[in-house]
């Protein structure tokens, strides 16, 4: 499958275990990655916020360790977990980095190096292009760390998504079937297996997790241990849902409530694949949760 096709298949799959959200959350792997030697006056820390969740993007948190402002015009992070550099460039001009004050820059992730092997910690190298006051721009190494294991997790998620996409595409139907009483609804997960051939393995949807907005209805539990293979017929899995929470901020502050987490196994890979609702379905889910949570009488 061409790289462009692979990327388009994976875009709808926002994959993950519980993310660290802007330095407040921990993935469970808190070991720091090796720092770049010969570092300059700017340090780099990898993180990921809710805004990057589901977008195959991370944050490069830059900190100016000097006592004078620096103007940054480029940042590149190289990890053996990815095929290309993770890079940031300003849309115009440069970014002023005040002394001792960190700033977070969003950067898209390239394709993961899924064929990479070895148990040694992944290498991490950063290069920053910056200028000190009244000085010409220079490019230097920067100390780089990934204290929450963001890159390791995201690379694994992207590789799992690629393996899943080789077996089947999984999408949420844009329609939402709301019950007559308005308290429950049905979301449909449509699984379209690939054509037979190649080396694609079987895919098993072991279970489906709830989200910050949606939970299964006790009377209609969600499907478990659904196995799909290339050449199978299309599957339409009905998921009966109810609001997972009804506090006033549930919809207003939602970032990930419409990303459906599937616990899957493909060959030797196992983890979460999150299927994103379309804009149309997202709006319908928000309307449903708002109405279902409204007081009666």
C-alpha cells in the first residue's frame, strides 16, 4: 500500500492508551530518553495535550535556559522510532523565547518506523535554529527528553493502526439512532474487511471502552471478541450508548469524548485504536448527551 494511502487510512484512527495531557498525566513509562550531547542554550521536552490527541501530533516544549530572549526559527527532533524528523517552523518570522519560560510548539508526527527492531532505548536528537539579540541565527544541538514516553507510545499506536488498516477499515456511521425516550441511542461501528491477499493477519476487537461522554447501556453490552479477516463480509456493530456523565462541562469542554476506543489484537501487536466520529456524528452525539442529561418533568 502506498504511503499516502496508508496515512489516509490511519487518519481516522486516533489511537492511544490514557495520554499524559500537557505534563499533567503520566503514561506509566517515566524513563527519560537520552539527552543530546553538546547541547545549546535551549532544552526540548516532548509532551502531548488534548488538542493533539487523535491528530498524530505532539508538543515540543522549548525552554530558554539563558537570561536573554532568544528568537527561534526552527526545531527538529530526530527519533529512531520515526522515518523522518519531527519538525516545527513558524508560519512567518520567528518565535521569541523569553528567559527561563517554556513554550510549547505543535508538531505533526511522521510515519512510524514499524519495521525497526531491537530492545535498546530509542535515540533522541534535537536541533534548534535560533538567534540571540544582535546575533546571526545559528543551528545547534539541544538537550531533548521524553519523560512521559510520548514518542514510544505514539509510534506503537501508529504501527498498530497500520496493521489494523491492512486487515479492515473501521468507521462510525454518521447516523445516530436515538431511542423514543431520548435517554439512549445507537452508534454503529462499520467494519469493512480488506480484499484477500498479502500478509494481512486476523484482527480481533477484544472489547470496546467507554469515553468521557459515552458508556454502554447495561441491558445491551457492547460486542466482545469480534474477529475479522480479509475477505470477510462487512460487519455492522450496533453500540447502545448512554451519557457517561451529565455535569455542565461534559460537552462544553469535550476533547476526546467522541473517540471510540477499541482494544484490538493484530498478529503480535495489541493495544487501543480510537475511531474518530465524523463532524456530523460528533454534533449529533453532543445534541444527544445534552438532551439526555436535561432534567425531566
